[in-house]
C-alpha cells in the first residue's frame, strides 16, 4: 500500500465510513501476539518455580524426618553418620553431624542433619540443627 493510498483510506474513514484500516488491524494483531508471548513466558517461569519449590520442600521434609529418627534414639546412641543415600529417594543424601558444644553442661549434644541434592547441575543442601540433653 502506497502512502497516498493510506492517506486516501484514512480520509474515506473520516467521511463516515465504518471499518478498520489494515494498519490498525496489523497493530492490534502485533499487540495481541506480544501480550500472548509474555503471558506464556510468565506461565513457564511459574511452572519452573513450582518445580524448584517441590524439590526444596522435599529436602526439608527429609531433613525433618531424619532429625526425628535421630532424636528418638537414646542419648548414647546418637552419633555422627557419614553421607548416605536416603532410602526411597536416590537423588537425595543425608548426613548427621554430632558434636559437643563448649558449655559447662557436659550432657549436651549438638546435632545437625544435612540433606544434599543436585538441582540444575549444582549441588545444594538444607540443614536442621538441634541440641539434645542427656536426662539420665
């Protein structure tokens, strides 16, 4: 469409004719496509964020479960454990570190449970810490 034709079509619309010009239709389609692309990208990012959250939530759950197992043992049985695979979850590993903090109370153990997992090619971890007192 030449520039003169565009001017004539705009002039004819201003005379009371109804309808849209090709330029208006092209602009509205371009805006619609742009909006749709951004909307689909937002849904994709949301889906990826939910997948990340599921992985981290499972790691926290496994850490809590391991901590409860450790706390249910007698005081003398609570010892450090090396990095081992979590049963039923091969992509996760657990580790228990037990130490005696420098306090006047010698019946105190510090327990740290760490869950390791790989996400996006990098190694990640979550941990929980508690103190256990010998009540005997």
